[in-house]
């Protein structure tokens, strides 16, 4: 017997929201709506139109399982297996990060740079190093109709997820995925390279929110003692693959934009634009470009 047996759709949603609120989950109302909808296979309109019908026993059991997992600290995106990024619904796996709104600053800055060069409609060659779910790469391809992108990841499981997301977005014909460490398996020159590498200091991982610490893959979080290990590896690789005038855009953690710019300068890249801040005012996207000959 679960708390949701015999309840209407609307009552079940309200009961779930109350349980989440009692557990001090800030997004209780939103989480309850998403989880109820997913358990019943209904979108927002469907939830409204079905508000007065009673849950079937299998629906009640599924919603109770979702409630148990959410109350245990599991993120909603992990429970439903997907997360929207740049308007694209992306499948997740245990080998990929949950895409976050902060990362959209990387897409925004990259597009600003390309727009400034008049390159949005050109047949660009772009790369996303450590692509994970493919979020950044697919967002860019959705905005660049003539571009072809390469997503790399050391995790073959992550690449399977990214490949599925490319198919779901109708971008398979313009997305190629390569198993390698950052840019190690790429050749030729690129008009744009992007990356959201691991940048959390090792000692800080234990203090991350439970939803991140316990559910995101450690390899996608741990940036070493100072959080900059991944940048030391990928920036020189990327600099060697950029075409003259092309840019590298990376996501940065709090307080890291300056050190990252210094690493870029050491590899011959100059600031392409001021770092772009996220909604919290933290410089989140950092860009360097290769001087044109």
C-alpha cells in the first residue's frame, strides 16, 4: 500500500509536493509536477486534463518509487533519465553529467564569437572535448546549420549516450563521436573548440551538493588539487588544432578564469572576449583565440 493508492492525479501531485517540502527540497512543487507527469506519462496539459482521475495501481507504485528516490537525494533528471539543455531534451546515463544552465554560457559565448566573425552560416568544423551527453556540441550544431561537429570522450558509455542524443535531435549526420582523451584522437584544423572539463578541486568534492557528489561521475568532476589539471592537458592540444583566427571556449569554476587565461596565453592564445558570467555573476565561460597569420 502506497501513499498514492486511490488518489486523484492532482491530489497525488500535491501530496508529493508536501512530502518534498517537508524534506526541505527547495524545488518541491516543480519536482512534484515533473515526477508525477513522468510516472503517468503526461505533460503539463495532460496533468491538468487528468487532474480528477484516480491513479492506477502501477502508476501509484511508480510514483512512490520516484518519491523514494527523490527523498533519498537523487536528482529529478537522474530519475526521469533526461534533462533539457538549450531547448534540446538530452538522455542521461551514469557516465554523463547532468547538463546545467551555467554551461549554456559556453554556447552563448561561442555563438557571439562566431557571429562577430560572420561565421554562423559557414561550413564550420567544431569540436567538443569531453562531450559527455553531447550537450554543448548538439546545442551549437542546432544553431549552426552548415557546421560539422566532433565530440570526444574517454568514456565509451558517455559516447553512446551522446550518439543517442544526436539521433534524437536529428543531428546524427553532422555529429561524429571519437573515443579519446580530450583532443588526442583528432586531426586537422577546427574553427571552434569548446569544452566543459572537470574543474572541481579534489578536496572540495566532499562538500558538493549531494545531488552532484553522489550521482555525477567523479571523473567528470575532479579537476585535481587546484582544479586545473584538465585545462593543462586540453589547452595545448586545442591550441595546436585551431585554425588561424579560431577560438577555444571553456567552462570555468569560480575564481578560475584568470588562471585559465594564463594557461591559454602560455599556449599562444590571446583573449577573444571578456569571460562571460553566469546568472550568479561568476565568470563561467572563458575564450582564447589563435591569432590570424
